[in-house]
C-alpha cells in the first residue's frame, strides 16, 4: 500500500499526466487504485470522465475529488479500502497539497528543464521539510518531465535537483513526446495508446517501477 503524491509548486509540468498514467498502470497491474484529484481545475477528474467513456469496462480505478484538509482526513479513511492511492495536486502551495504531504509515502515532483533562471526547487524543498516534521516516512523525488531527448538543459535541471537538500533525484526522465498529449486527450495511459510509442512506454515504465519499488525498499 502506498500513497503517491504528484506535486510541486509549479504549474504545467506534467503532474496530472504522470499521476493519471501511474494510476492507470497500477490498475492494469490488478491493484485497486484510488485516484484523488486535489486540484480545483479538476484535470484528473476530467481525464477519468473521458476514460470512463472510451474504455470498455470503465476507468479501472476509483476517482474522487477532494480539497484542502479533506485530502488528509478522507484519504486516511479510504486508504485501507484500496491497494494504492495516487494524489494529483495543483501547481501551487495549497492546503490540499500540504494535507497530501502529511500522509504521503512518495512525493513525485516533475520538473521541466529550462527556465531555471526564473525559479528553483527551494519552495518545494521547504514544503518537504515542513511535511517531514510530522510525516517522517515521506520520500521526495524529483524527475524530469517534458525533457529534451538529451542535452544541456536536462543536465542543468538534474544538477539543480541533486543539489537541493531533502530531495532525491530520480534518474528516469520523461521526454516531451506527443504520445503523452494524445493519451491524455483520449483518457488513455501511454501504455494503452495505439499506435504505441515504445520510447514513451519505456520511460513511463521506468518511472512506474522506480515509484513502486521505492515503496518496497522502505517497507
Ligand atoms: N512528457 C510529456 N510530453 C508531452 N507533453 C506533455 C508531457 N507531460 C505533460 N505534457 C502536456 O503538458 C501539458 C501540461 O501537463 P499537465 O496538465 O499534466 O501538467 P500539470 O502539472 O498537471 O498542470 P497544472 O499545474 O495546470 O495542474 C498538457 O497538455 C500535457 O498533455
Ligand atoms: Mg494538473
């Protein structure tokens, strides 16, 4: 059983994309998954609504919208009824994100290479420090999303992540690929999309394994 939060304090970096892909993949692995949409934009819930229409048999996981302190209280009540919980939060420092961090096992922070002159990971590191005060088990991991296939921007972003105290750098970059956008539009994980994009699948599989293996190691 793990509670995975996909978050950060930056918008548009792929939190919902990764949260929905991981939730679907975990459900395809026959786990009973609870996907929490803790972002008032409701993108994960929208994804699920599309998915319920496009996939025969339905989404394959349970989706619930929760905001603010209820993210903690309701997930604590619901978690034991499921195998794993994936929480998608908004791209700001919200009460919902803090509530999620207070119960998280794994905090995945996608970062987008480029524009590092205008922002840093400091606010996220600070959130983690505060969360650790009452949730020691939290493992906070940054990874690159919408990365370039290779190049200096990736390396620069990875270096910043590695230098940030309290955060672990997960070496499983997800490259900017159309398959991730196409999947989202259809309510599909990239592993379900036809024609399939083998590189995108390989990348998301690496992240999936890293995410759920961290948990194995820590238990
Ligand atoms: N690896 C990727 N390759 C290509 N497009 C991507 C990738 N990851 C995300 N996207 C696209 O980038 C956009 C933003 O992604 P997403 O909505 O997942 O970000 P977010 O962090 O959840 O945003 P918000 O802060 O608004 O909640 C979407 O159009 C999504 O399809
Ligand atoms: Mg989102």
